[in-house]
């Protein structure tokens, strides 16, 4: 997955044609410098891709933790009632929350 603002790829840099004239730069120096740029660019792409994967994993983990917080808050509400008798509605609510947690993952 690439970011929308990244225009060039390493291949674009490598295959970029340049016009030459009699007073131009030395092609070997330009090529060696472009080789360094390409290596850096490839490394940036790897870092960017790994960060995107890590971001997706962390986003999913946050979603799961938020869901777990909701379940725990619901459990706390039931426990706060303490002396009240647990009704079928409370049991069904717990089952529903557990099913959501199991099947939404």
C-alpha cells in the first residue's frame, strides 16, 4: 500500500532518461548518486510498508480493547446491582455481549 503523496518509485528513479549535452554532468557520477538514492528509496518503501502493517494491527487491537472495555463495563453494571436478583434479561445481555466479542473478531 503506497501513500498518495509518494510520486516516484525506485524503478521510476532508476529508469529516468536524461538528455545529454556537451557540458552536462558526468554520467557515471550521476548514476552512482542515483544508485544511492534508489537504495534509500527502497529502504523507505520497506519502512513505510512495515509501518502501515503495524498501524493496521494496532488499529485492530484498539478496536478489540474498546469492545472488551464495553463488555467489562456491562459486567460492572450487573455487579453493582449486587443485591438485585439476576434476571433472564441480564443473562441474555451477557450472552449477547460474549457472542459479539467472539464473532466480531
